[in-house]
């Protein structure tokens, strides 16, 4: 099956669900919760699906990027 090309910048859903995956995985280890591990699994599945299917970014994605860049600053190479 041929891979679809993901357009540059279409990473909102991949990063969004990937972040939840890490969060739920950490919660699963901290609280020994099987439910958190399941949520981590499904968040990871959605993250991979978003990348493979090339889900388009929502209209508010650029606004979120600006907020996160202002909170966490610019990358180290630009400082």
C-alpha cells in the first residue's frame, strides 16, 4: 500500500494525541491504573492514524501553535 504524503505542518493531531499518550502512560505507571494504560494505547493509535491518513489541521491549530511558542519560547538554535 503506498504511503500518503503528509503536508508540511499537518502535525496538530499527531502531536495532540501523542501528548495524551505520554500523559496517560505516565499516569498508568504512577497510579498502576489499567484504564490509563488503555487510554495511552488508544491515544497512540489515534496519533499514528492521524499521521498515516494525513488528517488536516483544524482551523484553530495555528492559534495553539502561537500560544505554545510564546509559553515555551523559540527553539534553542534561534536564541
